[in-house]
C-alpha cells in the first residue's frame, strides 16, 4: 500500500477543483486502486491510501489530478505504508 498525505488551505482555486477531485477518487476506488481517501477532521489536509506498491502508478494518478497542483495544495508525502495491526477491507 502507498499513503499520500497532502496539506491544504482554503484557496478558492483549490475549492473550485475539489468536486472533480472527489469524483476522481471515487473512480479510482471503483477501479480498485484507492482503498480509502478523505480529509483530516481539522480540514488541514488529507490522506489517500492506494492499493499498490508501485510508486510510479501512484505518482501518475496524482499528476493526472489537477487538484494536487492547485494553489493551496501541497503533497507532503508519497510513501509505502504497511498495516501491522487491524485490517482494511
């Protein structure tokens, strides 16, 4: 699995792109690439979990989504992640 953590602000450009970004996350989930995605409770950023070990595949998905290059959005980390307790799915 790969975790993507982004931080963001209330920049209007980001907010304009958010509906399409969320639709894209649903599409990626339906395709089996995204396991879970959503904002942090304080709205300071988000976490997306990808069901792949291929960093290039995740980077391509991020690069294809204009939201991640919008003013007010910073991709903080794209990193392999492992479950050591519990389960997803």
